[in-house]
C-alpha cells in the first residue's frame, strides 16, 4: 500500500513539474482586442467666470490589435456635454472626445468625471475636468 502511494506521489510530482516547465518555456500570447490609452486623462481649465462655456479635446489611441469602438460617454452632470469619434478606431490610430463645460449657475471649484465605455479589453476609462468658477465682475 505504501509503495503505491509513493509511486502515485512521484507520478503526480513528475506531471506537475513537466507542466510547470512547459508553461515557463512558452512566451505569453499577445493581447487580443482593442485597448484605449489616453494621451492625457485630466484637464484643468483654471479660473473661468460664471456663465463661460469652455471645451477641451481628449485624444486617445487604440494600442490594441482590433478596431476600437466607443459605445457611450457619460458625464456626471448636465453642465458637461460630450461628443466623440463614432467610427471604429483602427489599431495604432487615434480618436477624440470633446468635452464642453457650461459654468452657468456654478461657483467655486468644479470637478467633473467623464466615463468612457468601449469594446476595449479595458472597457471603462475615466476622464476628469476641473475649473474654478469665479463670479462675474
């Protein structure tokens, strides 16, 4: 009985060792899919006056190996309006998300988050804008 247990243990360890050796010899496979990478993910408008409408264009690149499609861009309030590249972005190419912030009725420091949804392997990305809204002189 002990002899069988020793043989089974040796066989198990041998198979385990072989599997471990094979997995370390094979290089990792390349990532399959699209991947969104932003050149800059935050923008500070600095001081603006109440009622000003300001905008900023966030540029992104598809660093994956499949076409990238943005499915939605959501903002945290109605004062921030997005528009974005609607056609598929091919690998290695860039696209844009234009964010427009309307400071009417706002005062003080404003932080807004924009969530980007896509078919990428990283399917959600977050962008941020900030402004210090001053009263009109």
